[in-house]
C-alpha cells in the first residue's frame, strides 16, 4: 500500500509558505483554593493589576477577566474566587461562580501553591475537574520562589500522581513564580496553543472588562483588607455610590469626587475599621486613592463612609444589594 496522501489544503499550504501559525483566542480560567496565588498570577500575565490580591483567603469575590495580547494569540484569563467549603450564602454563591466558569472556558489552570502540602481541598477540586473531560487542564505550581528545588520536584510529582489517580493526564505541569516573574511568559506560551483558532475577541489594548466603578471599589477593599484579622476580612464589602467630576474646576485641574460605602456586618466591627480617631479609615482612603488615581489618570477626592449591613454574607436581600 502506498502512503496515505493528505487532501490538498490551500490555506494550510499558504500558511506554511509564510510560516505563520493561525491566530488563536480564547478563555483560560485559574482555579484553586483560596490564597493559592490566582489573582497575583493573573496580574503578572496581564502586566498590570486587574485583580486585587491579599494574604487573606477569599479575596476574590467575582470573576475577573485579564487580557493578554500577543502577535499569535489573545489569552483571556478568568481569575476566579478560591474554591472552599462554604459557610455562608456568599460562599455558596462564590463556589457556583467557579463551577460555571470552568464549564465554559477553553483551558483550565489548576493552581497549587508550592509551599503547601497537596491536601483534601485540592483533591476535591481536581476530582471535579477530572469530570470535565473535554477541556485541557494545566497544573500550575504557584509561588515556586518559596521552596527549594527538592520540595518543588515533590510537588510536581504529587500533582502528576493525583491526575493519574483520577484517570486523566495534565496537558502541562509547570512551576511559576508570579512575584519573581519566573516562567510566567512560558505559561502563556503553553496556554496559547490550547486555545481555538480565532481572531482577537477584545480590542487591542483592553486589559480587562471590569467596569471602572467595580475596580475602584475593589481597590478600596484591598486597602481595607490590609492588617485586619480573623473574620473581619470576610465581613468587608465596598460599593461605590457615585463618581462625578467636581464642577467649577479649571480644565487643567480636574477633580473626581468618589463616594463609597465600606460595609461591615456588625456594629462592633465599626471601631476596628475606623480605628482610633479615624486613623485606620483615613489610611485606607490615602492608600486606595493613590491606586485609584493611577488607574483613572485623574486626581480624586475620596469620600468613605462605614455602614453596617447586618449579616450580609448570609442574607439574600443584602447580597443582592451588594452585587452578588
Ligand atoms: N512568594 C510569593 N507569594 C505569592 C506569589 N503569588 C502570590 N503570592 C502571595 O500569596 C497571597 C495570595 O495571593 P492571591 O493572588 O491574592 O491569591 P488568590 O488565589 O487569588 O486568593 P483568593 O482570591 O482568596 O482565592 C498574597 O499574599 C500574594 O502576595 C508568588 O509567586 N510568590
Ligand atoms: Mg484572588
């Protein structure tokens, strides 16, 4: 028998002649336990802060899209809330968001921190991922800068074995450090060929599709999270009520008035957020204002108020009001 001859494909031949691969575009989501480094990695790939981060678990509360533009591909990264055992209605809603997201994307990136033992929480997530047969899955060992190479090798092996145990093979397994910018570019190189052939889905230069008011609220929440302990981080929610250019300002000296409410769950938390003589709240305002001004490119007057939304994490009505 002679060799099988491929049908002529003029398009492919032309491409080969020019040596250009088809342009690809699509969605890749990052999933993993809270605090695994998903948002930090998203920001590192995009090259700009599109998602807030903190050392408190469950920082991210909605999906955030970060867009990476390359000549050969457009990667739309979908950062998701950490998947966890829910203790509140909010927690359940967040987990639902993650499950909806991973069912819709072209590539799933499972994030596992290098410095944490692969635990029941991770296994629970990977087991669910194993059920999504059609989607290629990449295991990403995050925070590689925190461990020695021996520990890193063990983690790579552990995650590879977990895939085997659950009856699937990772499309790739890669260690990265978002903080040290180690292998972040390589991760993008690995995701790109897994995306479908497509023209770009977002205009050149768009880095996210987050509305400005949401980003502003998130930057305030990020500043408010810093230094608070125990249950308080979970209790904080921020809503921007209004953003208006101040009237009667000369054109070369604009000022944007931003009014935002910082919600907590109980009156007893008010004192902690505000701090002695209002110092903490003032610091939150100063710190977040700098980030907001950088984001919007205009001077800002930030007016923050602390309000109690009683037990909002468990109350469907309050959750709706706060945008969940
Ligand atoms: N050393 C080191 N720390 C990192 C790295 N990536 C993230 N972190 C830290 O890990 C903590 C959690 O990072 P996030 O990106 O907010 O984690 P997340 O997975 O988005 O967390 P949730 O939104 O709560 O699910 C922060 O304190 C980060 O600074 C890394 O590559 N190296
Ligand atoms: Mg996050």
